[in-house]
């Protein structure tokens, strides 16, 4: 075989040609792709690059204002300079640098570093405080850490951006409380705090309309909660152009928010302020008085007062003591402040005693017993003995201070608040309807009437958290027995050291047949004692019905709202029911309660008051509470208003609350207070 030397260079040139073609093809493909990306797709990539530097921020809607019945602002808005921390920016830094930034910021703000860090921690993460002291919102939303900072502090933070990455100064709208007449009304108005992730998830699952955004503040109590959707409005959006560090360099576009509605309340700030002042004064005065039984000063730990328009059910004023400053929630609350609001030492100020305080009503319950008795065979001509005590079995049920007034009528029994008169009625009805029968469905005229007066269930007021009170009838007693039998039987068998003789005996009796509705239960029920409880608001609706001729209204604290378009929407009064009581009976009770203020148990507090022009009807109540001092009740009404005051552990009904209730009426009717006895009115 011969070798031709010319073939080798030919093959090499052929390989080089193939490689060159491949390289050329690759280069053409590469340049073609680059040309396509830079020329044909330049708009798409420009948009994508721009989007990476756009951050969409929600613009909160101005929350709606709340005004009183005269148009005075109770809750409004104000602009505040806030310092915020963006966790998404801080998260890009090492932990040591994050702590250094927060330490520098704490020094500028005059805060402790640990407190500042606590404000930036998400609720639920290790080391976080309890809500709402921690941050309940999204970690991508700037977290407010200081409110109402000075212009100097804001400028210092903004000029030293390299020292404060992720920190910004901005203006935000916060809740403001102008307090006309120095009014508080915290339990009516409520407060705000950030919505939690769990709440948002629950709303999504439930398909709730108008779900709040992660950065929203939502109502937690009072009107702020009941009417949160109306007050919240609709937030706007703002597309912010940010640099690589996260600082805003411009705004691409924005949509304006829609403000929340304005709520017109039924509250009159002038009356509300007077009620708050008189309630507090009554409690402070009671604490200086001595309990005649124990010889100790009255504790007077809490109280409530309600003023209601009897023609509509609208609440004119409602106060609870102790109370709190709703402004403490504005801009965030510290753990120390939060602990104080839930502290028993401070009296649990978040609890509204007006619609959450459940107490035995004492003798203020007697008009209901009167209505029931007159529907069960008794009448205006009934006369019964008001003896110093009434004996049931081996137990004597006494009149207050063992007073005795002989044979009297219903009217006199109400005026003098005679317990034994009503004991006799309750005992007779108890015997007639079955006595010790264990049948829980046994008829009870007194229980039936109490329920028809709306007791034992919420009034339906447009505020959250209302409790139902309790009607301690046969059914309730059986349920209570079933739930507590094991406890009391164990206590009866092995009482711990120090157990009182009363509790030992009660445990033994309860273990055997505590389900029975005994005569003692019936007579106690008739005078508002025992296990029956109600709230001051419930009692106000009862006395409003006595005033207006028998109509039970659902109480309201909001009477209308005005939308962002300026259109007004009225919330009309709602009738719950009509009392099944003859008008003649209601008139009889009405006249009897007039006598209470003129010659009865409340008369000494209304001396000199113009009862001929403003005829006040009144019923005092002194409810005994096991292990505590007596609860003071004074329930009253005129042709237009019902005024109810409750003072826990404060003494007798008229003794503790009489002066305060009288002064409330003087404010309602613009009455000049009468001069003290023996002192003439000064010349004008």
C-alpha cells in the first residue's frame, strides 16, 4: 500500500474548517440571543428589573371618628411622627450588627435596648412578649417603635442612615381622645391593636367579607370593636421605589384610601362626665365609711352607673370604675402597661362593670316580684305582716336591721323595702306550685316574670362582651348540682383544716340533695338574694320599662353613622318585647316607687329636691354577698330617664349611692342644688 503525503494536511484543514463553522455558529447564536435580549426583550427585562426595586406599601385609611349626641368629638385622629423599624432590612445584617443598630436607636429614643427589641419581635417567636406588646403584624411591614418623637430626633435618624439601616421616620395617623368635659368613656369607646396572623387565617377560612390587612389596627373593645368594619374604611396603596439598601427613593404610583365612617353615639359627653365623676366620688366617699357589722372600712372596690333614655333604650351615659386611659394603647403598649390593665391589684380596669359585673340585685328586684305576685292572685288590696323575721323550717329570715312595721300593703312594702312581706308571698307560691318537688319543670311565677323582664340573657346592647346574668331557678340548681356534686361531697368527707363551720354544713347538705329548690331558695329569690345575679345595664332596662309603660328596648350606644360620601344612616330603636303586665299594675308600682323617694328608704337623700317638677321613682337595694361586704344598689327613673348605680362592697343602697344619683339628676335636668339644711340660697 502506498502513502500519499498530501492527504494529512487536507484532513487537518477539513477539521479546522468544521471547528470554525461550529464556533461561528455558536458565536452567531450567542450574539443573536444577546441581540434579542437587549433589543427585542429590553422592555420586559427593564420592567422586571424595576419591579425588583418596587415595594408596595398599604396606606392606612383614616379611621372614622366617634362623636357624642351633640356632635362633640369623643375619638378622632391626629398626626404623629413615628420611628419605625423594618425587620426585612435588619434581617440582611448579622445578628451582632442588628443588636448594634437597635442599641444606637434606643439611645437616641431614650429607651432601654431590651424594651426596644421587644417591640420589634413577632408575637409567638421565642422570647417575645405577650400580645399586644409584641408585633402582631407582618414582618415585612415597618414596625412602629416610638410615637410623637421630636423633629430633632426624626432628623437625626434620617441623616444617619448608615447608622440606622431599616430605620425610618414617618408620619402616621393615631387615635386621639379630646375628652370634652374631661370625659373618659373608655369602656364605651374601646381601643385598637394590630390584627394577628391567626385571626386573619380564621377570617379567611370563615369567608368573612372585608378582611382586614396584615398591617391594620382593629377594634378590641367597645364601639371600636362593634363597629370596626365601618370605622376601618378602605386602605390605599403606594408603590415605593427603593434602593439596594431598602431606602425609599421615589413613588411610582399610589391610590388614595377611603376614610372610615363617622359614628354618632347616644352618649352626651356632659352627662357622661358628670356620671363618671359622681361614681368615683361615691366610691371614694364609701371608703371613708365604716361597716356597722364588721366595724371595718368599706372596701368599695368597684362600681358602675347607667343613664338610659327610657323612651328609646339609648344609653345617655355609662360608667365603670375602675377605668383606664384608652390612649395607653395608641402607638403600641408596653408589657408593664398591659400587666397593669389585667392586674387584680389595680381592680381589673378593663372589665366593664356596667355590662360584665354580675351581682345579686337585692331589693331592687322587688318590683318584679310585685308584678309576678299581682299576676298570681295578689292585688293592691293585699295586706301582709311585715314582721321582723319570717321563719322557714329552722331558719329565720330577717328584715334589714330586724325592723317591724305591722300589716302593710305592696306599696308600703316597696317604700319601706320590707323583706318579710315578700318572703310570705314567695313561700306561699312555692308551696302552691310544688314545694320541694324535684321536678325541674315545676312552674314558678316569680321566675317566669323575671325572665319576661329580660333577665337571664344579654340585653343585646351594641357593645361586645356583655354577660347574661343568672336566673337561679330549679333548672339552674340541678345543673349546678351535677357539676359541683363531686367537689362538695369530697369537701364534706374530708374538710381541710380551717374550713368554716358554715361551709362544712353546706357541703354536707349539698352532697345529699343540693339539687332541690327549697323554700329558702324561693324566699331569697323574691328579694334579689341567693344565686340570682344581673348587671347594672340589665337593671336599667328593667326600670326603663317601668318608666315607659312596659316596653323593653335593646340598649344602644350608637344612633347613626355617616359614610365617606356624607350620607347619614339612622339606627332606629329596637323593641325586644312588651311586658305581660297590666297597665294598672305598672301604674301601682310606679306610684309606690314615687313614695320611696318621698317618704321611703331613699327620701333622706332627696330632701329639697323638686320632686313635684321632676318626680323621681326609686328603689334601694342592699345585697348580701358571702365573704364580702354588702353591694349597694339604687335604681331610679323619671318620665324620661332611668338612672342605676351599683357600688360593690360599699354599704346600703341609698347610703352609698344616694347623693351621687341625686346629683346626676340635677345635671340631667339642670337643677340648681338645694342649699344644706338651715342655709338659705345666697342672693343673686
